[in-house]
C-alpha cells in the first residue's frame, strides 16, 4: 500500500508521497547495484590483465603497464570517492 499526499509535484505531476517514501529507497537500491557492478568489473579487469601478463610481479612488487595502471585508477576513482563520502557523512 502506498501512502498518498493530497499535493502533486507541479513539474512531473507525481504525488509528493513518491518523493517521501519511494525515491529514497530506489536511490539507495541503485547505488548498491552500481557499487557491486563496479567491484565485479574491477575484479574482472584485474584478472584479465594478470592472465594477459600486463600485471606481473617481480621480487614481490607489482609491475603494471602504464595503460593498465590508468584503467585501474579510473575504476578505483569512483570507489574512493564513495568511501570518502561514507566516511565524512
């Protein structure tokens, strides 16, 4: 059952109850799905580059090709931003 307000949004014509009850839930759900997709993509990219020998270890230190490093940092950027937002409130 959906709670309804008497007032409708003048721009989209939606009941205000949508913004109070449904929108926060769908926003939180979509953020969780995006986070999981980003993590799965990052794991897959690392696995593919290790299999392709673009990421190697020498004396315990990783040797990463410059293009691979740029790709990994691009994938890690949103994850770091998200972690910072969670940490600071």
